[in-house]
């Protein structure tokens, strides 16, 4: 199998002449076969190193380039000034593969923070002839581009660690996800045309089942003018995406900005309360509101929210709501729904889509079962697994050192420390004992809780990045507030004193938790045990390639060490 052929030229009439002068295999694979092309330019001056990028595919690259050059000024390609053009060919390229390579390039360019704007159609493919070699061809293409321009094309390991890349709407979907997407889009057309208010589609599934990828893809589709025109919905849908954590807002704002989603409209990505406040006195209805992690919506009033149920209030302001929902990720009393209320919500939904396949954890079935069983209270013998590193520590400092080692390894990457909320932390308040940070202290390890240590220079350097991606966060410990909805390659999880082992079972001690929003009673009922189990469920499923565990409770630590032998 030969290497892909990549020819760099200018996006111009001279560039077309340059292409027409090619000979041999270059002429054959670049002029006679379908090709993929990448245009890029610096946004301002050469030293700026910020890029505008367009990715496309063509049966005839010279004909397509002429079309672009002769198009109107509002053509997205012609908005890229003084562009370089990479033309990519390969002996395996057929129409399906060029569409697939085009899509994968756009998907991966999403993870480069130096790209200001990214355009291209994106058209993920299913199976086709020779699709088994597509990933190898893509990696060869990417690596060649990286050698020529590492600023535009960073190493694949860097891209893989990007939260924006993980939230990219150009992911190749599984059959389950693709079927769900198509079913939802068909339903959207019918429901918007019915012109009713408060229609609801629920997308359910456990942690790591690909709900966020599906939602991101839907967000991109439903905000595109091409979808609206193709389905008879006018010039475009008035669509919004609501997320619950500041970290998620940051990521989706980057996605929207890079792809030009919602241009001309404010707050296309927002938090639920801010969105509701913006729409409170308006007669305007949103066409579609997508909600990531709708299980975190408030179900009672607070100081910032004067209503009684955020989902109910959002439904009153939208024709259609598409909500991601997993009751096993409800973490706080102010979000709590009883099982009866969950069943009522399901019955109230116009449609329920369920995702079942686990994507996040790259492990065999036995390891996935071990993690799930542990959350449910059972400690099984730790299985052998060549693809996933599940490791128990009896020394928490050693675990931190290994997490730092994984994080510094370019092939492993993105490893962070996490902990159950069993040490004090009060947002926007300083510790009363005069210390600088709220700190996790256990068995000789002392590390600050998340989002405290960044200097002005750190914040500037990590602008637009989530907590997990920021370089300084290797010296902090993450919580559900900063890691829910995100992936790590390796997670070092400290199970604090609220997670214990009693009478042969993993259980919980709410009195030992500092998460008062999880353990406070709701309507006179104590849901603390359930919320702490959900907290464990969220934290323990963050690692894609590995999970390290240290337990503060002596009995739990001993049981885990025994299970690892």
C-alpha cells in the first residue's frame, strides 16, 4: 500500500496551471481520480498563526477550483485570503472514501485551537468498498500534512485530547447513533410543521453511550440552512443548545464559533437559567431547543431561577425540545426527580430514543462489567484486559505520580486526578483558616480542588479550554462540576470517606460528604445515598484507556487490593 500523494500549491489561476503541469503518478491520482483538498490562510499577519480553513472533495480538482474562483464573494472559499491549497490523492480514493477523508479532516481540525473558522460540508460515511483501510489512509494524510505545517495540523495525540474535538459534530456515528439521528431529524420536520408548542423528544442512555456526540451532530444539522431548505422548513430553524456546566458552555461556544453556528443570534449556546431569563418577557418561540444532560435541570426554584421546573418552563418557550436524559446522573437535591416523576416524564414525551452501546471506555466486556458492578455495590476480581488499565493503589501519592507520568507521555496523554466531593469547597469564598486554596488532603497528599490555581498567564494561555484540558489542572483535583460530560484518557480517582465497604458491599456514608447539595433532604425525604451513588457513577466512567483508584476507607481499600490480586 503506497502513501497518499499530497501536492501543495496556491489557490489561484496559477495554482491550476501548476496542477495541470503535473506528471506521472501525481497527475494520475490528483487529476484523474477523486481528490480531497484543504485550503488554509493566516487570519491576519504571518506571525499570527491563526487559520481559516476550508476542506472539500472533488471529482476534478481543477474544475472545482475554477468554480470557486469564479463564484461570488460570499463563497466561503473566497473568504479565505491568500490561501494555500493542499490537494490529496490516493490509489484507494473513490467517491465514498474521499467523502470520508474529507469528513475526518474536518472532524480533526475541530480540535486545533489555532483554527478560527472551519468550513466544509462534512459527510460521514457508513461501510463501503475498501473502508477497512480508510483510517490508515487518513492517518498517513494527517501525518504528511503535520510534517509540512505543524501549526495547522498538530499531532493526532494532541487532537485526541481536545474537548472540542470530542464534541465535534463530524464524528463517524455508529449504526445505533445514525439510526437515532435520522429518526430524530425526521421527527423534527413533522413536529415543527405541526406548529405546536412544548413537544418533547427524550434521548436516554448511560454515561459513555455517545449521547453528547449525537447531540452535537443534531445541533449542527438543525442550525444549518441546508437542512431547513432541504426539508421545506424555510431559511433556517431558530435553534439553541443549553448545557449546565460552565465547562460545557466553553466547549460548545468554541464549536459554534469555529463553524459559524448561530451567526447573527446571541446566546445560541447558553445555560438554562440565562436562556429562560432572556426569553421570559418575549413572545418569541424557539423552534428547537437541545438540552445536554437534562437530568441536571433544576426541579425547584433557586435565587437565580424563580420557576418550579426548568424543563417545564423551557417547553413553554419552544416548539420542540430534544433532551439528553440519564436519571443515574442526577447529583443534587435541587435536580431530583423521583422514580414516579421520571416515569411521568417518559409518558409525557412524544418520543424516546435509547442508546445502549458503551463508547467511552475502551475496555473488554469484563472490565466494563467490573466498573458497573462496583457502582452497584459489588467488588468482583479485577479482570485481565490488554486494552484498559484498571489499577488499585494503596498509596495515593504513588497514584498521583503515575497520573502525571501518563499525562506527560505523548502517546497516553490527558490524565487528571478526580475525587468524590468529600473535602470542603465553597465557590467564590476563601477558606476561613487563612489558607489560599480549598484542598483535598488524604494520607500525605495535598492538592487544591479544581479552578483555583490558575494565574492570569495560565488563564490567557488556556483560554477557550475546559478544565480537563488546561495544563495547570494536572496540579488540581477535579470534581463532577468540572468533569461531568468530558473524557480523560486516564483518571486517577480518590474515593473519599463517603464511599465505604460494609458487610461485603460498597455503600455510602452521606455524613462524610461535603456535597451538601447532594445530601440535603428534598420534601422531607433523604436521597443522599442515591445521589452519592450517582456521583460515583459519573466519576468512575471518565477514563477512556485507564482508571486508577485509591480508597480512603480502610475496609474498601483492602477489598479493592484483594480484588486486584
